[in-house]
């Protein structure tokens, strides 16, 4: 079968921008041709966070759905313009959307970004709404990356784990049975804490965390959370790991008020939580190689801690580490267009593998 061109769009829980990729895909390969990080305005980021963490009207949700559709169309146009690509050469766009709420235990997962606007403004068919079919079949609706990881890393001649560190962190374990689940928070609390106390969008290379010390009482409080004790399949998001959760952990620590804990020590402890929650899961599977991807793979101090916690595991940074999530949704669009089921039931707990996503054109 000849290669087809697909665009993938990912706006994750880290809210650090919109990742857009162009891939050439066939039954055996997915090649990255071009990519772009499209900015997410502070106003829109604040609006998304306000909806996730507070109360919103149906009108506000509808307006955000519309605005995100326009944003994603702008991101596609920017990619096509920058790389001089003809829209008619694109078979379809795979749109994840912006997760507003994810509670599969209640049968709910909601991603915003109207695909009707995206297809109308770009003239390209759109595949979207990937997660709800899996949830309807009793699955977690996440993570979906393991199926793509199996596709691109499955030929490695070693026992392999892949960990994507985005807002949340998720693990893929390749083997006879595909395993994958969210290990817990990735960058989300690190980003929100440094934004609140240092005015930075993220902790570049973990430099601020490195100036602090682990607060053992706070770390113990955080690690006692019931999520870390759950068996897989499991998934999580900002509706769980957020400022309210962190404030509660600071209170459980026994301080009562945040000022009694040094700000950089909180950052250092949050980084240790991410490192431990990842390494503990990787070590369960006794794998030879850990491949890191996502924004957290650029956090040098976090990578340093992972290597220290797993001295007998080879830690690698994936090629295209920043683009792999968006590439996943380009590939899922390919699977939908060709009416192919996605191998995810062992990952999400769904009762069967199924065709994911709806087509808008």
C-alpha cells in the first residue's frame, strides 16, 4: 500500500502549546515529515484551567469548544504555510482535542475543539472523538500511546518500556501482552508550582528543583495517595492532580501553611514524586531499556534522577520525543480511515478492540 499523508494535533494536560505534525504513513511505518509547536495564549490557557478547576456554564463550554476549533485550524494552516504543503495532499487530520474532564469510572471523558470548524476552515477531513468509544466499551479511554509505541518500537530486540512524560506520565510495556497506563503526574504540578512562585511556564532542565531538597514528610503524604496503589488499567488527569490536591498534601504534611516549606523544596519534592512514580512502575517489569518521550524528557535533572533510581536500566531519549504524542493521533487517524481496529483492550480494560474516532468532512 502506498504512503498517505496525515496531520496529527495534540494539546495535552501540560497546556504548553499545540503540537502539530505531518506524517507519511503506511501499514509498516510512520515517518515524521514536518512539525510545529503552535502557541496557546495565556488567556486561553487560563480559561481552560478555570473550567477544569471550577464551575462553568454550558455557554462557556460551548464557546471554548468553538475557540479551540479555530485555534486548531490556525495551527494546521501555520504548518502548511511554513512548509509550503498543499492541503489537498493530506488524507486526514487526527485531532485529540483538549481534555476538559476525564472520569472513565463514571463513563465520562470530554475533549473540546470542534472538528466541524477544523474541517470547514482547512478543507481536510478530520478524525476526532477517539476516547469515548473505548470508554463506552468499559475501558479507561487512555492511554492510547501504547498502541502506537508497539507499532514503532516493537521491533527492538530487547525488553522495552516507553514512558511519555507530559502533564501526566504514562508507561508502555512491550511484550506478548501490551501493557500501558498512567503512572501519575508528570510535569503538571512542577509547571503549576513554578508558574505560581517564579512566574515561569516550566522549570527548564529542572534547574530550580535542583536548588531544593526533598521534603520527606511531604513526599510521604503524596505517595500515600490511593492512585499510586491502584492496579492497572488506570488513567488520570488534571481533575485529580491539581493545585487543590497539592494544597491538601501540604496540609497533610503537618505544616498547615505553605510558607513553612521552602518553595524550591516543594519543587524538588514534586520532581522526586514524578521520578519515583515512574521508576517504581518500570522496575516492576524488569526491562532492559527505558525510552523517554514527551516534554519531561528535556528535564535533565528528572532524567538524572530516573537513571539514579534505575541503575541497571538503560535510559534513552526517543527520537522525536516532543512529537510522538501528536504522531500517535496522525496514526490513529490512519487507522480510522482504513477501518482498522486498534490494539488497546489489554491497556485500557475495554471488552474488545475497536475502531476509534469519528470522521468529519
